[in-house]
């Protein structure tokens, strides 16, 4: 599997975790010292804080929310550092589109350590309507 395919698979796991309210799967590929800025602008640092926030969100306001992620670009800053840009589209529980335009975008910073890509940072941004 190529590096780009591996990175796309990581983002697919994040999507599947979101859509099934599975915080462990959603955060499976985070580096232990990862930092995330979520859609409400809160900065979360470290796996424990990110997991706690994810569990709370997926059990609460995000419980009945679903999304389809589309990776639009993957760029390599160095062979072991990648930037991945994704768009998120709101969908129904059965996968039908709600909007024709994306509702969120995200920038991932990934590092390759010991042959494995890990998310070291992610910035989520809601798209204004």
C-alpha cells in the first residue's frame, strides 16, 4: 500500500469511528502527544484529553450526526511528514446526502514513525453557510 493510500485509510477510519460513535476507532491513529482543534475551536492536547472530548461529543451532540469524508489533497513536506486536506459532507444515517456542499474541512499533519503514519495534529473548521 502506498503512503497516500495508507493516509486515506487512516482518514476512512476516522470517518467510520465518527459515524459509529466509536471514539477509539476515530482516534486510533493519533500520536500520543497529538494536538487537535475541534470544530468549536477548542484546542485539545494529548490522547487522553482528545479521547475524553471525543467520547463526550459522540455520546452527546454528535450522536446522531453522520459524515462522508473526501480526501482532496495529500502533500509530503518530507518523506516522513504529510499534510492531508479533507472535506466532510453531512449525510443521513443510511448515507444519503443532506447538503451538496461540504460542511467542514480539516487539515491533518501526519508523521511516519517506525513505518506507521500517525496523526500528530488536526485542525477542523466549520464551513459558514
